[in-house]
């Protein structure tokens, strides 16, 4: 169990369990920027190291599983975490350990981004870990945020590439989560062809369409990491409000659109550049 809160604050403590992208556009570093930009105190557990820039991934180093466990246990024993975002986990062993420790600590508001492939096309998750993710980690997740290719892999089918297929995929993905409690699927349509894109938010009952114009840019490194951590940062802040999950996701997407739109103000690398996490705070 988490320690009973001796200290309380309206600023939520939010954790990212993910990999490190040294270029800071994705992974734990981007998650921490997101938490900070959106009014949450950020913590990080490092599940994998990558050698990576805006053009590609040169290598992956997965730390010993026991050390991932020690990071989680040491943190949860002291800090009340109001939400946890999970990103790149690298191996089946780390996936199993994270799942087991999150269950032990009864982690709240777990937002699981089932990262499998980087924007550059490089693989970030061992094949053997996918079954482990579905079996052990999905039961711990309050929300999963797959992109279209990941939805295909999780369902054992071709990734959806029309809105109609996305509806069906969102319904089938919801069936992979526990049926009897509140759980959400956020199916991201960034990979849809065409100028209009749409994300779907589904809880098994309401299917909410979240359309957006596609912003013409190559600075889309880490959009997925950034969105899932924005949702994790905002869920505790909307708790108790009207339709809190929908409100958190809408705010997260609106903020991300601003971050993509203003990404051109940054000059980072020669490939897919990062989004501007502090667009709402720094002068234009
Ligand atoms: N060019 C764009 N313009 C506007 N919104 C976008 C664009 N690209 C992606 N998005 C939005 O960004 C979010 C992330 O979606 P995407 O499908 O790119 O995730 P992803 O593939 O997991 O990203 P990543 O490669 O960073 O892991 C979604 O809300 C999607 O609608
Ligand atoms: Mg992604």
C-alpha cells in the first residue's frame, strides 16, 4: 500500500516509467517536461536507456530487472503518486515486473502507452513482451493509448486505417481490459492517411470522437509520449469534475496541438524534431 498521506497538496505527483531518449523529445525526459508544463510534480523510473537522436535509435540498454523493481518500490514507499504513465519497457521481464509492482502498490490513474516502435521505425519492445503486456500490464491500466499500428499488433490483425476500422478496433481493445471497472481506450489516429485526423476515446459505453486538423510538420518526435504523459498529469487535476476523463483528454490534446504548432521555434536535430513542451509558458 502507498503511505497514508501525511502531507497533502493540490499539486499532483505524477510518475513516468519509461525509457530515456537523450535528445529529450520522447521518453522520460519529454514526460517530465510535459508534467512540468501542465502543473504536476514529475518523478521518473528509468526502465530502459536508449542511444537516440531525432533521426533514429542507435542502441537500447535494459537495466537489470531487479533494479527497475528497486526504483519503483523505493519511490512508492515514500511518495504518493496520483498518476503513473508507462512508456517504453523494452523487455518482457521488465514488463512483468512493472505490472507486478504497480499491482502491489495499487497505483492510481495508470496511463499505459504501449510503445513498440519509434517514429524512426526502430523497434523499442521485444516481441515476447507483447503478450506479457496484454496479460499482466493491461489489468493495471486505467487507460491505454495505442497508435494504429500498435492497435493492430495488440489485436493480432492489420492496423486500422479508416475511422470505421478504428471504431471496431477501439471496441475490441476495450475487451482486452477488465470489464467490470472503469477503463478507457484512447486510440490515436496520427497515422491515418489524409489531412484530418481523429482520435477515439472509448470506455466500453461512450465512443467519443476527437477530431483535429493535421499540422504540416516533421516535428512529431514524441507526440505519443507527450500525449500520454499530458493525460496522466491532467487526470488527477480533473478528478471530481464533470466527465473528468474526457475533460483531461480534451485538454491534453489541445495543449499538444499547440506544442506541435509551435515546434518550429525549436532547432533540435535534423530528423523528426521535438514538440515545444513550454509553448504556453515561454514567449513566442
Ligand atoms: N501532424 C499532426 N497534427 C496534429 N496532431 C497530430 C499530428 N500527428 C500526431 N498528432 C496527434 O498526436 C497524438 C499522438 O498520435 P500519434 O498517432 O502520432 O502517436 P504515436 O504514433 O504513438 O507517436 P510516437 O511516434 O511519438 O510514439 C494524437 O493525439 C494525434 O492525433
Ligand atoms: Mg507512440
